[in-house]
C-alpha cells in the first residue's frame, strides 16, 4: 500500500486526506495547530457552486482604485517590500479581462459542480445537520442600476435564475426590508448552500480517525521538504524529526508558498485577508434565510445555525491576521445599515483570515516537478466550496486516473 502524508489540516487538507483514503492510500495528516483553525475557521460559510465569480475581471482595476479612496470600500492595499506581492499583483492585473475571466469561470463551474456532488457523497458519513448545512439559495443584490443591468445581461445557463425588483427581493428575503430603497434589484439562484466550515472540519477529522487506513493527525510543524536531487522528495523535516512516506501532499493554505519555495517551486499565492462577524440570532430577529451577497460592497450574509455570519473585505497587507478595529467598525456599520434587525449586534465576534489566493482565483491541484510531491492549494475565496471537488481531483491525479474534465488552468504552470 502506498503511504501519503498530507501537510495541513484545514478544509482542503482534511478533504484531501479523506479522498486519498478512499483511493486506497494509507494517510497521515500533519497539522501544526488544531485542525480547521486557520482560514477555514469562521469563513463566510457559502457553498457557492455556481456564483464562482473570479476576482480578476475587466473593469476591476478601475473599480479597485475607486475602492481605495472609499472608506466603506472592500479593498485595502499596503505596499510591501516583498516581490511576491508585486508579482502576484502584476499577474492579477494581466488576468483582468473578459476573456480570461470567462475561461476561469467555466473551469470553476466544472470544479463547483464536481464539489457539489463530492460533498453529497459524504452524506452517509456526516449528516448535513451536524454542520448546519442548508440549501439556502443565493440572492445577489445590486445597489446601482449599471451593475444590476450588467449582471442581468450576463449569460447564465442556470434555469433557476430569477431576476427580481427591489420589492421582489424583499418579498423573497424580508431581512432586506430596510435596504429596499437602496437596491436596484437582485438575482436569485437555487442550489447554493451554506454551512459551518469549522464544524465540517472537526467532523471530518473525527471520521478520518475511524478509517482503518488513517494513521492519525499528528500535531507537527513541517519546516522543510527534503530533496536528494533525484527528482523526488525524500522526507519532511518537522518539529517531530524527519517523517517519510511514498507521497507528500502540500495543502497548507497560504503557508504552502514558503514550503514549496524551499523545494524550488514558485506558487503564485497571496494572502487576501478578509474579515467575518458572527452574531447570535434571537427569536425576535429577522435573520436572512437566503444567503445574500451585497454586490457593490462585497459583503456576504449567511445564517449558519443560530448565528448570522457576515464575511467581507479584501486587504492586501501581507500574511497578517491581526484584527483592524477600524475595518470591523466599518463593516459593523454597513451590516447594521443593511440588515438592522437580523441579529444581536451587541454580541458580535469578529475574526480575520487569509484566503490563499491565486491571481486567477483558480486553485492549483496535482503534480509538481518532484514526482512524489502533489499540490492542493490556492482555493482562495472559495476554499470551502471547492474543497471536496479539489480533493477528488487530487486523489484521481495521484492514482493516475483520467480527470472528469480537462484540468487546464487548475495545475501548476
Ligand atoms: C473572510 C473569509 C471569508 C471566506 N468565505 C468563504 C465562503 O463563504 N465560502 C468558501 O468556500 N470559502 C470562503 N473563504 C475561503 C476559505 O475559507 C479558504 O479558501 C479555505 O479555508 C482554505 O483552506 P485551506 O485548507 O487551504 O487553508 P487553511 O484553512 O488555512 O488550512 C491550512 C492549514 O495548514 C496548517 N499549516 C500551515 N503550515 C503548516 C506547516 N508548516 N506544518 C503543519 N501545518 C501547517 C495551518 O495551521 C492550517 O491549519 C473565506 C475566507 C475568508 C478569509
């Protein structure tokens, strides 16, 4: 039996471990902290299989400049003395055109559909109720007529798509009542879900432990991938000494960048920092049942169990997870303006995490120049959404199987 070590116990590493077990590998998972406590901890909870919208698009550079001067804007940029920031930015800007956006969107839709089906395969293993999974549907609301008209004009093969006036948005999602006069309209799609990513991670970690081929989650920090010049990785230098297996899977979120660099591989990843707020929902509150995206402000609202989860903002400030109180105050104000009665805002818990993002928003899955080193990284703003599909593609690649669709744009270049 082939043995694999998965580095990283976020949602991507845990799902990788599961699908590798399913593919017949013996698996060990290495995590330096506790599972699911980095980017996968309090994310937006959206399983956004169809609304994949890659960040790089035509018009984004101009919008980004406007956002930088807008106090309520979703974007912050702090220039760093780090070439990786500038290289990422240059590549991101090169992808800001309609053709690349359409190409990436098509690929992410394939990955999204695969991920939807793959997560459903886990139904017998983890009950959807256990991680607050709900088939909530998704409503994207637009504040400007221009953005709304552009969204309506965009081709969409989704048969469930409903174009809504502001009144219809509120009729469908009463939590938007206070914002009705500010809306130009909305688009609703069925089939998008919400769930608690951290609960999913914990449950999956527990199920892994019960699998006969699972060797355990080892609380260990990987410091270096060891190479011998023969085109293979021969071991991992870790805080518990050297660990060896037949295969190594790098799924360490944003930290994959440094580990790969040590093995001579450049990963085009940048930590796009985002924030979330979690507030308890009382019986008297009008929390959204549907998952709502406030398009211009880039704010996501989801009811997860008994809480309202709001996720927002893209700060390009390096790998810094400190909470900026001004950003939180700003986000809280926006949320209270938009959905004043949705939750108990006096008991907000705030959080910041790093989206391990590629310039295209497409993850990097599969082989590397080292024949036994594999990647599952770069899921960026949609790592929970894409985790199950990415893990399935990874396991297929490691078994040498033909993928269900061409992986152009999803592999290391
Ligand atoms: C504000 C915000 C909102 C988001 N909203 C959504 C959403 O609504 N829907 C969605 O699909 N996605 C969302 N995302 C994105 C999603 O959370 C991430 O893409 C996903 O969590 C990435 O998972 P990961 O496993 O790659 O990384 P992580 O969860 O960061 O896990 C990596 C793990 O590797 C471990 N590790 C790192 N280095 C080492 C090492 N050297 N040795 C051992 N272990 C190591 C870390 O401790 C960590 O546990 C959001 C992200 C943010 C920040």
